[in-house]
């Protein structure tokens, strides 16, 4: 289930061109939750994007 969640979040983020604001609106989660999850994915080596937006 965790893998499916990660895949979905990263796909949505890619589909909106990396915009966290748009992604959280689609996902229905807070920006803080998304930031936490992205940091977690980076530490696990699944994602290497930046947090510029």
C-alpha cells in the first residue's frame, strides 16, 4: 500500500509539472504532509526533486 501511495503522489506531482500547490489540491492533503512525504521518499532514494516551489 505504501508503494502505491508513493507512486500515486509522484505521478500527480509530475502531471502538474512539480507544483506542490496543485498536487495537494488534487491529492487532498496538506502541503506539510506532502513535504514530509517527499522528504521521506528522498531519504529512501525514490525521489530526487527539489523543494523550490
